[in-house]
C-alpha cells in the first residue's frame, strides 16, 4: 500500500490543492496610508478607543430615545396631524420633554459628527483637505448643538 504524505505547513487545502504554503505565502495587504518619517508614533493616545466606545453607547441610547419619541408622538398622541405649534409648546413646558429632546439633539449630533470625522480621516488623503473638512464639520456641529439647545430652553409659547 502506498501512503500519500501531505505538507503539514499548508493552509487552506481545497480538494488536495494548497492555496498557501511556505513557497506561496498569503499576499500582503497594504494599509490605506503608510506612516512616514513625519507621522507621530503615538499622538492619538486612547481617543480613538473612546470615540469607538462612544459610538456604540450613544447608538444604543439613541435607539431608545428615538423609538420612544416615535412611539409617544405618533402612536399614543394621535399621529402627525396633531403635531403643531401648540403641541410643541405643550411638550416643552415640561422639563422632562426638554431634557428628552436635548439628549436626542446632543447625542444625534455628536454621534453623526464622530462618524463623519471617521469618514473624513479614512478618505481625505491630503492633510490640508482633512483639516478643513474637519473644521467645517466641527463648526457646523457646534453651531447646530448651540442653536438647538437655545431653542429648546428659550422657547416661548406666547410669541406673537
């Protein structure tokens, strides 16, 4: 009887054909941007980890806030036809609804800005382009959060 020997270093055998072995290693995948001599080694610290964690936690909280908002506004309060100036004035007379809407505003804006910051970092190749896109993003985020917060807390139902 003849015995066939197979290479123990082969990985990914498919019907006796070795895809990768010592003579045919797996291809090397290059990173999107290679580090250069000017690139700082560890300037980011743990910021990216905290940003990643924030995305997961804020996403969970946003799902609860938005589903609750839709359920209460559209199902329990009679639907879109009842939403108007008086409806919003009645809601924002309560600190509970002010905080609810403020939490949705802040979390949605920060969650979206963090996601867009990641997209800018991934796809903007030039440092100058990346810088100005992020400055535009941060300016729009701060403006929207401040204006939204101002509207929620200074809303006057007696405006004429």
